[in-house]
């Protein structure tokens, strides 16, 4: 694993960030579907439990990613991943309709990607 991290740190970071973001999306929004009739503190405790797994992936992802990306590149990468995870979650898990606004948000993020990676 160490050799893989040394040769492809950005790829490993992205894979860990995708996985961590899936956990975080469920932690932040999954309770809206299944725990809406429970007290908020029950939802918070469940979300906190799910978020623990997110942190166990996100912290090493950021440490690994920071060896090959700047802080801004790492953050923008995370935001792109967030949108890529959130849209299918919203549509398939939460039952929301695909909105043109998601495309516009993605285009704005592509602009951010361009600016933070253009000199790299």
C-alpha cells in the first residue's frame, strides 16, 4: 500500500475522498428520510456515528492528497466529489428530480478546477 500511495497519491486521495463523502452525505442527509419522526438528538447521534467512518477515511485522504496537491487543489477536488456524490444520492436515494441547477453548479465547479489547477 505504501508503494501505491507514493506512486499515485492523488488517485489514492480521490478514492478515499469519494468513499468518505458517501459516508458524510448519508450522515448529513440520510436522517431526513428515515429519522424525520425522531427527536433531533437521535438523528444527530446516528449521524455522528456514520460521520466517524467519514473521518477515518477523510483525514488520511487529505494527508495523502496534500503530498501531491496544494491545499486549494485538495479543497476544490473535495467540492467536485461532493457534487458528484450528492446528485445521485439526491436523485436515487432521496427521490429528488434531476435539476438543471445541478449542471450549472457543476459548470461553476469546473471553472474552479480550471483556476486552481491551471499552473500545476
